[in-house]
């Protein structure tokens, strides 16, 4: 009697269907799905915006090449 069996879930499901009706439950699930899709889209838009803002990191080799190509005046300053 202390556990939740399949019969308990069946009774709960029947009560929910009686209270809300079949149409309301499907509308609710549709709204939940739209909310999840909007959330995922927002997260991917945010990630792409952050990726566009950040400049890719330069490797040590790239920095050495830039330093070698710099004029003597720029080498003394940096």
C-alpha cells in the first residue's frame, strides 16, 4: 500500500482526462512543446551571438610570425 503502482497512475490519468478533457490536455502538451522549442532556439541564438563576438585565439606560432613581420619600431614598443 505504500508504493505507487500502475493502477494508481491509471486512476490519476482518468481523473485528469475527466477534469480537463482530451482537447485541453493536447493543447497543454502543444504549448509545452512550443515553449521548449522557443527555449532551445533562444539558447542556440545566444551561443551563435557569443561566438560571433569573440575573436578566435591566436596560436603562439601566429604571434611569432606577426612579431617577425613587424617593423623594428613596432618590435621595440611591444
